[in-house]
């Protein structure tokens, strides 16, 4: 029986697990996600780089199965080629590396079933866009180039009104319009929202805190803050989401002020805040430096800015670009024309410094995500 190392413990692995076990002697399982590694008990679980060491020492491991999309895939396949090790893939993702493949992905991919069938070749897409990111990442030219890539992917010039659920969206709009607290409870148990309880507890809002929820979406966080006091403001660009959250506030007999505007609308609101809160929303900002420079003037001297569940990664290819590292983010760009940004952590920290802000502390929520508590310098 052929011995193999499996890279990627995602949905594809789960689906074809029985087939793999019946046909192969699995000597190692690996994934870049530490939580997935902790939860997997099917075999010898290692980090991707540790698994490469296994390959180096195990001459009889002659097949690599790269299950699902995998950000380490190029590195792994390059290693195999350099060392004369045969490689095979049970699942060969369709590579997104052209305008035609973007169109196919946008039409055929969906959020529940076939995301794992694709692999986004970031370098290829940047190359065909014709732009260069070998410029100062804090420059306006760099920002313009980011949105040239976005326009190439979506076919349209970016508009902040795209954010939220403003267009006809057969997958979510019908559910959203009639969303109930029961629906919200279910949603909170899935996806990145399942960390919400941990995050709300870490924020530790008090009855005297003035809070603004930046990009409140379905209102998951805002409703929790409104239970603490009636000094909560939410800002979002989506009229549909405003209608949903306003209804839920009334049903729960809670009070909060909702502002229909983009992030920069915070500058039009009188006074300062004890808590400025971003939950999976800051990475949608189309000019993060512009926004960050506004925030210190809207923050109380001992106030804090929370960046929770944001797309900030230490190993991102670019300082800041469209979030093409995950298929889910890329699909949001293709289908909904959102801006899904991805920050390299060192760039994010430098943006804070240049804005007169600093990280006071970080904390991990339930799924292991790193969240940031930021204060004035």
C-alpha cells in the first residue's frame, strides 16, 4: 500500500477520507491552521513544514496528495520536484489564473459546496492585471493598483455601496429579510461568528461606555452592546441590514442609533467614543490609512479600538491587497463585488504607528483568531 502525506485537512479530506484510508497508508496529516491540527485525530498531525521534514527522511513516501486548495502547495510541489519525489493529487483544484477562469469561478462556485475545487493563483492574476506592487504600499499609486486588480476581477469600478447585501442575492437576501433571533443564534454557532462570545467578553463594555460598531452587518455585536447600555451607535452602508437590525432592536426592546453611511461617516458624528469596534469589517475599507488617521480624533484618551476577526496575516504575499488567499473571500469579490482586503501584519502595525495608534494587547478567540486592542500613542 502506497504511503502518503496529506496536505490540507479541509472539507475535501473529510469527504473522501474513507476512500483515502482504504487505498493508502497515511503516514502524516498536516494543515496550516493550528486549530484544525489540534482537532484532527486521524493520524500523525504536523505543520506543513514539519511534514516536509518527514518527506526528507522517508524515502518510501513517494506520493504527495494535496487535498483541497493549499497555500503551501507551490512550496511543497517545488520541494518534491527538486528532490525527485513523485507527486500526485487525488483532488486537483482548478487554477484561477485568467479572466476566463475568474468568470467560471464566479458562475459555478458557491459558499457551501465547491470552494475547495479551486486554487487562486495570486501571482498570475496580478500579472495579467498589468499593475505593479513594487511601489510604496502607503502611496496612492499602490492603492489605485489594488483597485485596478479589483476592477479586473469584478468588471466594474469599486463602489462602497457594493458592501453589505444591497443587490439581489438569492443565497442570502430572502433569509436576511426575515431573519429572527433564532436564526442569529444558529449563525452565531457557525463561521467566524462563533467567536463572538469570546470577543464580547474581552471587549468588556460597561454601562458608561459610548460605543460605535463600524460596519455592524447583521447586528450580532451591536445587539450585545445594546444590552449593556443605550449609548451604542452602529454605522453601515446597507439599507437592508439597517431594516433588519432596527426590527430586531424593537423586538428585543433595545435602543441603538443606526447611521446609514460608510466608515468615514464616523467623522460626522459628534463627540468621541470609548470603544470603536470593527468585527470582520475593517478589511472591507477601501482606504485604510485615511480611516485610521480619522480614528484618534474620535477616540477618548483612554478609549480603545477593537479589530476582531480581521484579515491580518503574518505571511501575506503583499502588504495590502485583495484577499485572494482564501476562496471564500475571493468569491465575495467576484459575486458581490465587495472589497475583501488582506493585510500583512507588519504593514497593519505600521499603519497604526503612522496614525498615532499602538497595539495595547492581543487576544485569541475560540477558533484561534488573533484580535487586536488598540489605543492612542
